[in-house]
C-alpha cells in the first residue's frame, strides 16, 4: 500500500462552513442524543495551518447512549471503529459520504478526558495567536521533513503539544 502524503495547508475560511455542513448532518441523525458537536483539531483554529480534514467530537451525556449513537450514525453510513486505543473517544469512519468534506468523527462522553484535551488545546490556540503561529510553523516543517511518514510527522509535533498540555495542566 502506498504511503499517504502528509499535506498541511494554510488556513481556509471555508473550514468553518465545512464543519457546519457535517455538523448539520450528524445533528439530524442523532437529534437529542448529541449534547453538542465540537469543531476540534487544527481546522477549528482561525489562522492555523492544517491537514485539510475536519475533526468533530460529538458530545454525549455518557456511555449508556453509545449503542443508540452507533445505530443513529450507522443509518447514515458511519461505522463504529472502537476507541482505537484512546479511552473516552469512540471513532467512526464513513462510506458513501462523498458530498461532505473529508472529516474525522469521534464520539465522547461529556466527562471524557480526551474531549477536555481537544477543546482545551483548541481554545488555548484560539486565545494565543503567537502559539498558533508557532504550531503552524512546526506543522508546515513537519510536512516538509516527513511528507510520506505520518507517524514521524506526528512525532515531530509532539513536543509542542506536550508543552501546551503542560501549560494547561493536562
């Protein structure tokens, strides 16, 4: 299998609308099961360079709703992949959703540490443009250094992420 190229692009204003389009589809499918749907990841931070993939966290009350969420998302083409080794975050892949922008969909209970990390990191970068600019630079450098190795790219970004988590007490 060919390696996927790591592509990091300058911020696109359209990422906000892309999120809203996906959010509407998910909200329609889940109705009251979703407390809220958070736009997380780099595309959620104005001005931040990112891989052009929208990350969404569907927030549910607790894990007792997970079966109903899996069923609701299944009806619109999403398949549950489990937590992929990250407790407190259930991953979903989609098939046949070509009318929607590329995205990663996760479901988290409202007390999930992973949800807290996602939103706290996003909110920190939104509130600290100098940190967002530094992270953009690191992401762009990582994509140039490791264009065919997503694991090395992730490893390259890790010290910055750990530093921000430290500032946030996470």
